[in-house]
């Protein structure tokens, strides 16, 4: 998961570098590109935090799987957005919905964990996830 997301991060950096001379508008909106980088790093941090939740309890294991599936949905949608940007197209609206849906699914899955033994790890994952959600909202606000 983290490896795949690192690849997206590389995509974003590459797209910013390649796109800059071609498309001055993208270079101009630095805040938007920083937001994009932050959501990718936020997802990497969340995936890492979710991976630290002890899954020896079966209910916790099921919820962690659901949280990871949500992160994958968000990551796949970010990949689609990155490819669109690299090829000079507008980000597809359904990919933005996919990012939001994936993050929401991850949030619901983490909220469903009632095992108090893993509460600190769940709480850490929720904090990372909230940061990623905030960054996602900043992308929507700043990338016009
Ligand atoms: C995710 O949750 C937020 C806040 O509850 C909501 O505004 C948004 O529409 C949800 N996204 C999707 C794709 O359902």
C-alpha cells in the first residue's frame, strides 16, 4: 500500500515538473499542488497507522480490512487523477467522489472498532485520516 502511494507521490512530483513549462496555470497554483502532495502523504501515513492496529481479534481484523479497502479506493482514484493531470486532462469528477468515498469508508470502518485493547492505535489512524480528509477538502477548495 505505502509503496503504491509512494509511486503516486513520484507521479505528482513528475507531473508538476513536466507540466510546469507546458502549463503555466498549474505552476501558478502552488497551493493546489502542495495540497495534492499532502493528501498523498496523508494517505501513506494513514495506511501505515492502520497497519499498526493489532488484528488478533476477528472483529477488529474485519474492520481493518474494510479500512484498507477504503484506502485502496481513495488511492486508486488519486492515481486516476494523477494520470489525468500528467496527460493534461481535467481531473475526472467521479475520481474526486472515489477519493471522498474511500476516505469515508475508512472513517466508518475505524469508527466501528469497539475493541478497547487497540483504541490508541485506532485513534492514531483516525488522526492521520482526518488530516488526509482535511487535505482532500483543501484540494477541492484550492484546485480550480
Ligand atoms: C463523505 O462524507 C462527507 C462528510 O460527512 C460528505 O460531505 C461527503 O459527501 C461524503 N462523500 C461521499 C462520496 O459520500
